[in-house]
C-alpha cells in the first residue's frame, strides 16, 4: 500500500468513526409545558438540534424499554401521545383519563400507570392494545408515580391528601398509604427496590421510606445560605445506580441538593436555573440534567466533578426529561 492510499484509508476510517459517533450521540427530549413542544438536545454538542409540536401542556415523558417510542403526557389534551422516535411523528394517542400529569412504565414495557390529577385516579393502560385495564381511586391531586424494580409496587403521591399510595400491580388494588409532609410531588425507588424516596414540596422535606414496612426511616431537611426557607421546595429526585448520590431539585430555591445516599448527609448545593423541576441522567450517569421551568433552560451537571457545566435554552417552562442513547 502506497503512502497516499494509506493516508486515504486513514481519512476514511476517521470519517467513519466520526459519523458513528454522531449517529450514536445521546439526545435529550425536553417537554416544554407552555409551548406545547418538545426540544431535542444533542449531548455531544450541548445544543438544541430540533423542536417538535406535540399536544397541549406536555409534562411527564418517558421512553419505551427499547427506546423506539416516547410517551408524552399531554395534560390539557387529556391523552398520552405516542411518538415514533425514528420519525418524530405522533403515531397514537392512549386513553389516559383526564389531565394526565406524570406516569410510569412497568418493567414489562406494557402497562402504563397514569396519574389523573383532576379526578383523583390512577389509570392503567395497556400500551399495545390501547385498553384501559383499571382505574384506581387515590387521594386528591395525584401526581408523582414510581414503579419498583421488580414490578410489584406502583406508588402514587397525592398532593392534597399528603400520602403515598401503594398499588399492588398484580391486582391493581390500593393496599396501603404512607403519610408524608405537605404536597408530595415525586417518588423514586433505589436500585434494589428496598427504599423509596419521596419529596414534599410545601413541607420542604424528603422522606426515605423502607419498602418492606412502608414506614419512614429518615426525613431530610435542606438549608441554603441566603435562600429563604419558604423557597426550598423539593420536587424531582434522581438516585445514582451505584447507591452513592441522591440529587434533589429544590424548585424556586434554584438549587439541586447533592445528598450522600448512604449517610443522608447533604454534601453540596448546585446553583442551576430558576424553578428547577425534574432531573434525569444520561446513560452512563456522567451527566445530570435539570429542567428549569421559569428560566426556560436545561442545566447540564458533570456528576464526577459535581459542577454545572452549561445551561441550554429550550422552550417555555421545561418540565420533563428523557434521554435516548
């Protein structure tokens, strides 16, 4: 092989690798509540690469297990939309019940549990048949949803009743309630399903619940220098899969709390955009993303350094996040 042909082969190889890297770049989907759109962020360039119109007031979003579909809670359209990721077209609308806000997809990739805020219900939908399998009475203003890793439990939070509702997925029956502080907004299981973390927005706390007993074993409080206590309103929570960190979005305090998930010590507070709502990791958890509603941006956090590296402008009132790898 001549020097010229060797250089040509090297150039082709580098170009091919560059194409593969581009093709495999992770993309963040962001629901913009007041624009009725989704923003798409390329995690390599950290830039918005596209925007799509969706239903009215999109909030909760989640991907199917294979990443081929995105489910979108279009709250004011009273439906869950299904977007085909390959074409970014809405291919179906699921009968979600009225005012869907948050939802969770069962590990079987078939059952979607949807919180209907205005009706005090959780609706269970089969995403393949589009059939409503059950509607479960819960407390007033249901919002947060989580499913245990083994698929046994679905947890719903009711903002006004101040409870966590324990739903048996085998029977679709409400079997227990756990009282927490005012206005619980979000729940998150740890990796092995032994603990459940629940944020209480007005109470200003996060409860750590033992799943076996369904009792609170720890309650976390937050204190940020220069921020009035009333503005510290926990909402979204993300737990690292290695069990090291819990990240808690603190709403109008404009910070994310970094918590040692084993000792429950608050290690740091990271300043992000205004009114931080929900959080999501990228696939290897090297980046944490926050949707900042009032400032209309997404903050990108380097998890190893615990440092905000960029804020990316999106639509009005970004709410939910999902990452496609």
